[in-house]
């Protein structure tokens, strides 16, 4: 019996430490999410994520061209800009012959550095004029300045040679400013040391375009190219005194003054999200999830505290004779009180250490579950959480210890711990016990439903139909080599050319055959390594999209769709159903021919078959396209997102982005594990000849792709299952603890009733039936709240679940069975107790 009590007490304290750690970690995470602090940025300003409002809602993919046009229209005190992070530059001074140091850089546009206002050691910050004039200038960190020039002050005005790995010799830039230590930009890349105008990106990466106005050697020829980037979140800073309502007014006025060419037709105005985040919408969802987790952890903490209090009270009840004997032998109340306080302090210290360790493990679990995929991880660093946990954990522990220990300390003033003359608990005691048990079962029931829904949803998503990849295949991912240049999310180049009097063009455009030549080389390399396998380029689930959706119209109808490219082999390799029309010609590519999905066909033409042979117009730039086929709807963003409308052109006639930044290729049939190394070597050899800055990064099967797409749902189910098991542990240990205390306090009454003729079966039935009735009450309350819980679960996961579906009933039935098993053994032991033995113990 004593071993059982010790085991239960240890479990109760472990659950209490876990509840403290969970509540503290949730609170610290929420504080970090709401802080919006940018290390090294100036104080006295608020930092927002800047985006545009579309008819479909806010979008935080704003182009660098819009930011450039916005600079002169913003009110005083407001600054906006963004940056893209590079893989790394090899740097040296002109006096050095070898580029030995590697430093990561950011290509900035707008007033990015002016918006963040980092502290300067020397010189000035980059300004919008540097971007507009394509000046070869740079701002560097003080650490890099000391490494290259021995002093930050000496570095200003000096030249710096930059080159990207795998590229020809780089370019020279002039250092115009040196930043103080501690600033690494808004995106959390800790080793960023160089900041350059984004207009230098084509020259740095040796792209076949220019971002500046250039004079040709031919008389009368001028070429103007616009280089624009879409993707990285833009940061907007405003003085802290400017309210959000005032900021909205200022941004609306700035938007009205923008020229029409600076924004798309579907954009309605500017919008901000506070605080600045790499993904504002995800940050808001994460904050709401954290608030719910915090509420659940506080509820679990309260119940775990009650369970510990119950077990300590039970221990005092069992030791009441020892305490009375100590009083008879001369132990004073002060001595008993001091001993109790010392033991409580030792327990509090142990709880503090345990909760600190559990908080660290919780951070590691959070990192393993979401850190690598979550854009929020840049702000949720261990240092930022430790700063919050350093005061949250002790404060929370103090509140718990006072709530749990003070009542027992007061009870020690009594001569008799349990009022030994009583044979039954008072009505108030019974009411408190009933309320606590119902609350514990209610918490366990709520989390059981959530876990059941999450498991069911994850299973559904894992086996969902994406409209493609129905047959086994492999996906080959190709990306730029590390250090070969910056990661550019989306590039738009617009070229205007004037010709001389003879009518001949003054420049040679980007070769439209570059992509086709590279695909042909890769297809030949695959055929040599694995004869009979088919290689295709086209849309794939989960791949990074090149640009936001564009506007397409046909007559009076218009819709928004994503423009993409595909090779003729893509339909068969990806197992995409062609609902009507034909595929691209395998011999002669048609620049005007496109495939559209069924949803786009219905939006523009009313019916799938009616779309074949019709024409549609794209928004920017305006062009006429002819529909040759309609494909099945595609879930490119995963089964938990809506159908992605697409307009697909022939990859052999599109812009040659693949040779510049890479992409994903589809191979069918699936490449075996033993064959992957041979295929990788053959494709890398072809890339080395045609596109030396690219390499094969991974080869995965279509099943692995689907598993990666549903990783969020799988991890979500794991999280909910872990929380449900935690709630179960609290509820079931609470049921056991309260039942033991209840039976201990009623032992006298049970012995008298047994002596008067009450049989073991009746006593067993009363105890077990009462426990199951209380559990049923908690489950009934959870059913009343099931519709609201389903709404909250839908917000957290994006899944619409049936509040009274099979998953709900199975989860609650399993919980009720667990309560029965926990209550069965104490009830049977109490029913089988001999009356004479029980009375003798009393």
C-alpha cells in the first residue's frame, strides 16, 4: 500500500512539473510572438509587415518595384523595404589576391535599412537612390570591417571585391557604411554581414539581363530593363506614437498617389500586420493556437495542483496518529510547521529544476515538430524564450506552491487532522471532490475528441487524391549550389528596346532555347542511366511557385489563376487526367497554346468541353492564348488547401527560369533506391555541362512527396495525441487519488455498513457506479461543447470535422473504459476489506 501511495505521489509531482513547464512555455512563446522585436533595430518604432489588399484578402507578397515607387509617397517617419538573403559571397580587398573570407549578404530594396535604423559605426545607410541608380555600393558589419580593414572608420570609402562561388570573377563595390555589432537584418539570419542594392543582383549572378539603363554601342539604341522581386516579406517602420488607425490613413493616402503601373489591377491598397513577421498570417494563427494551448495548460496546471494537494492531504490523514503522538511527546506546532515549510521548499526546488528541464525538452520538441518548416522559428529562438522563462517559471511555481501548501499549513494548526469523530465527509467536501473529478474528466474528454479528430484528419489527408501522382513516380529536386548566389523567390524582367534606323535590334534577348536545351540534356542523361524512364517538367505538389496568381479573362468573364509551364511528357508522368482536348504537340511547340484546369474552364467558359479551342487573355503583360486541353483539378499546395487554378503553357516556349534557379523534375516509373546514386551522378554531369550553378539536391518517391505534404497534419495529430495523453494522465491519476482519499475518509462508514450486512457487491457497485457517473457527467459536458470545439479545431487545423462523428464516440468510449479500469481495483479492494480489520485500523 505504501509503495502504491509513493508511486502515485511521484506521478502527481511529475505531472505538476510538466504542467508548470507547459504553461510557462506557452506563455513565453506567446510573449515572443507578440513582441515583434528585431535585434539591433532602433527603439521607439513599431515594425509591421507590409502587404497589399486583394479582392481575395490580404497578401504579403509585395514586389520590390512597388516598394521603390512607394518611397516618395510615404509620410515623414515611415520607411519600408525588403531584402533577399544570399547563400554567401567570397570577399576580399583589392590588395588581396585570394578571396579567402566568406560572408553572407542581403540584397535590399526600398528603404530597408532606413526602416530598421540600425546603429552606425561609420558612414551612412543604403538609400533608395542607390537602388534606382544601380550604384555599386555596400554596407558591411563592424566585424567584417575589422577583419578586412582593421577599423570600421577606415573601411568607409574603400573598395570591396565580391564573388559568388562557382561564378566568374565578381564585381567591385564601395563601402559606404559600417553597422554596429548585434544587427543581422529583419529575417533572423545571424551571419549576415553585407548589404547591397538589389539592382546589383543580375550582375552578381551573371544573369542574361540588366537592371539599369544602358547605352548601346549602336547609335540611337537604348535598353531599359526593370528588375523586380516578389516574395520576401517587406518591413514597414513607424514611430511608436503613430496609432494603427493613423497608419492605415497614411498608407491609404500613399497608395492613392502611386502610379497605376506600380501595382496590379487586382490590388486594392496597402495593408499591415503587427508585429513584423516572416509570415504574418501564420503568426496570427500560431498566436491563436498558443493562446488555446495556454488556456489548456493552465486548466491542466490547476487540476494537477489539486491532485497534489489531495495526495498530500491523504498522506496527512494516514499519518494523523503519528502527528498526534509527536504532539504528545512534546513536538510543538512551530516545529511541525517549520518541518513542513522546509519539506515544501525542497519540493519547490525540485519542481523548479524539473520544470526547467522539461521546458528545455519542450523547446527541443517544438523545434523538432515545427521548427525546420515554420517561418516563425526565426523569432522563436532559445535565447528569446529563456529571457521570458527566467521570470515566468519561478513566478508560476510560487503561485502553485502557495495554492497547494498554504491550506495544508493552516490545517496543521488543528489538533486532529481529519476530525476523527466523523464517519462521512461533509457535503462541501463531497461537492468539491465531485467538481474536481468532473473537471478532470471534462479536460480529458475535450483533448480525447481533439486527438481523435486530428488522427482521423491526418489519415484522410494522407490518402487524399491530389489530381496527380496517382501512379508511382519520383521527383528530382534541382537547386542552385550553395554559395552560387542569392535565393531569389520570384523574378520579373521587362525589357524595352528601341532600334536604329535600319530596323535591326540593338540587343540579343534571353535565349528561349536555354530551358529546352537543358531539359534535353537531362532527358538524355536519364536515358543513359535508366533506359525506359520518362522525365518531365511541370507543376508538382508542394513546389515553390514562381509568381503570384495572374488575372485571365474571356469575354465578360474573368478569374485568377497561376501561370505555369510544363513539357508534353508531364501529363503522363504526373498521372494527370486530360478531361477534354489534346496535350501539347511533341514535335512543334505553339507559343499560344495552353492547358487549363477544369475550375478555370468553368469560370471562363461555363463548361469543360466548351473551353477547348477558345481564346483567353492574360493580364500582365496582355497576350492572347488558345486553350487546347482541359485537365483535372490540381491540389498543388496539398490536400488541406483549395484547388489551385492553373494556366499551363509549353515549357519549350516559356522564359528560361529553370537554368537560372532550378526546380523540380518528374521521373516515371519510380527510381529505385539502389538506382538513385547512378541517376544523381548522370544528372549532375549533365548539369555541370549545361548549367554549372545547379545540382541535384534530392530524389524522393511520390509517396515521400505526399508524406511531406501531409507532415503538418501528421505532426499536428502527434501534438494533440501527446496533449490528450497528458490530460488523461492528470484525469486518471486524479480519479485514483480522489478515490483513495474518499475511501480512506469513509473507511469507518464502510466498516459499519459491512458489519450491518451490506455485501461486497453492493459496496463495489456504489463506488464504481459513482465514479462512472461522474465521468459520464464530464463526458456529457464535453458533448455539449463539441460544436464549439469543432469550430476551434477547424481554425487550428483547417479541417472541418463532424462534432458527433465516429471519431468522437470512439475517443470518448476509450476514455470511459480507462476510467473504469482505474476505478475497478480500488473499489474491489474496498469491497473485499474485512470490517473487523477496518475498525481495528481506525
